């Protein structure tokens, strides 16, 4: 009897679970179809930096620390540009959902001018920041090589922004495969040139850290040029080429991209700032801690790009459904994305936990760096869940063109919660290097909770508004 009762309970539980998830099946399929190419493209894009760190780490700990310092500054700036370009996808996706093809063409013209202008501005910002690197409290042996490396990779900002402009526009059209193919090929180019230039092959001088910078620059130029050629010559883009040619550039569209792009960029840069300032604080403690910090950031970036890929596909799907005014389906698509990201967090987190002592050896041979990195990975496992949730909830809000309130929430999460918590744990509570990492899950958790309630509130208001219009006597 007990066995029969237990069996019946299991059947009932299984049916209840299936019944709960059934309304989301269509959205799982849609998100996975869109998301897999985006994830591969995002992973490929960040792998350019990961490959650099792996190769540089085997040159020496000092070189890895210099790359960590320079890359932190670079990514703080380029993350703003990347977030800025994210405004393009929901605008194009909404116009496409409304079948406003002339507006789609207009968005392309405005977006390309916007990303080029932002690229020029960010290049200038990088140069200005580099003038103050001596005053950031880092080891004197790290500053000079970090400056040289930063100046080299700063030339990749404009081609990278052009690539992002094309990529986000195509994602608004629900075309995610072209960017994936370009990025994966760019990775191969980066590896080849890294090997040649770092080690001085083919009769070239040994360039070490600077060689990795030149390899990255070449790969990013290739990414921009390839997308330009494919967009101009590819058969799948022929119809859009004709639409774009007929479309008129509108200053109001250009301004709209900036009004949406700047808050989105600000959200991403505030999150990146928490990591940048954590890196700087890590440098106050030890060079080994700084190198280990860079190792674990490189490892965590791989998983982050999986979550970001899911988030990007979510923005595409949510913005299209929002444009079609299918609010209930838009809401389901958002929750389906949350289910997927939780599943990925569990799978990836288990992998990190199992191999926490082996993964750092791919980047460094220094025993102290490896030991510290293994400790950081344990903390990283805790914040992975919140990281995945906050990036997906943020992408849902972007798909709904809600960017200003989330920017305020982001400031609270990282500057009011994360950084003070990390500082206190490291310097007041005596946890040293690992203490800085404890501030990260606190900030990410705050962001994910605030974004979740914002999504629930907005989607409910949209549903009520839609219901009131449907039941209006005028209808």
C-alpha cells in the first residue's frame, strides 16, 4: 500500500510539473532557437579575451597582472558601448513586430551613425583614463606594460562598435547566426596571430603582452569588415538592403537610440565598475591576488556569456511580442527565459565546483595564484544564480523599452550594496582577497530582486491596460 501510495504521489507530482511548464514550451523552443547562435557568438567574442589571458598567463604572472589591469579599464569602457548598442535590438524588433519595414530601414541608418559616434567618443575616453593609470595604486612594474597593451587594444573600439551595430540590428530581425559565424572565425584568427606575435614566429620579434594586443586588434577589425561585406553582398539581406536604401535618416531616431542606449550602457557600466573597482582593491592587497582575480573573472565570463546569450534572445522575443501587443505571451516568454537560465546556472555551477582546482592551471603555473583562484571560484558559484537572473530580468525590461528606472536600481545594487560590502569584508573583517569577492553576490542579488519586481509590476499594468481597452464601450 505504501508503495502504491508513493507511486501515485509521484505520478501526480509529475503531472503537476508538466502542467506548470506546458504553457512555456513554445517559448522554450523559440528562445533556444534564437539563443544558441547568440550564446555561441557571445562565447566566441569573450573567448578572444580569455585566449589572450591564457597565453599571457604562461608568459608570466606580472604580464597577466598587467593584462588584468588594462583589460579591466578597457572593458569598463567597451561595456558601456556594448550596452549602448543593445538599444538597437528592441527598437528594430518592435518595428518588425508591427510590420513597419520602412522604420526598420530608418533604424539601421540611425543606429550605424550612433555606434560610430559612440566608438569615437569611447576611444577618447580610453586615452584620458590612461593618463591617470599611475595614480590608481597599482604595482609600478605593472603600470608600464599595462599602458602599452591598453593603447594597442583601444584602436579596436571603433571596429568593435561597428560590429555591434550590425549584430544588434540583425538580432532585431531575429537573425542570430551571421554574428556567430563571424565571431567563431575571428577567434581562430586571434589564436593564430597571438601565437605568432607573442612568441615571435615567422621571423617577427617576440612581442609578449603587446603581441596579444595586436592579435586582438586584428581579430576585431576582421569582425567589422566581415559583417559589412556580408550585409552588402549576402542574399538573406538583399530585401533589407533595398528597404534601407529607400529609408530616410531621421534625427529623432538617432536621438531615440541615444536616449535608450545611454541608460542601458550606464546599467552595464555600473555593474562592470563594481568588478573594475574590485580589481583595483585587489591590487592594493597583492599582485598574486590581482592575477587570481583575473583568472576567475575570465572563467566566470564564459558562463556570463551563456546567460547573456539567453538574455539577448529574450530581448528579441519580448520586443517582438510587445510590438504585436501580445502581453500575456510576452510575460510567458520572460518567465520561460528565467527557467532556462536557472537550469544553465545549475549545470555550469556543478562543472565549476568539480573542476575548481584544475581550471586555474589553464591560466597560471603560480601555486599561490592557483590556490587563491580556487577560493574565488567557490564564492563565484554563489553569485552565478543572481548574475543569471539579473541579466535576464534586465533584458526583459529592455525588450519592453523600460530603461530609466532599472538604471537607478543598478546604481543601488552595485554602489550602495556591492562595493561597500566587498570593502568591509576585505579590509574591516580581515578576509583579505576573498573578502572582496563576497561583495559581488550581494550586489547581483539586489539587482535581480529589484528587476524581478519591476517586470512583475510592468507586465501586470500592461495586462490591465490591454484588458480595459478590450472591454471599453468604444471597442
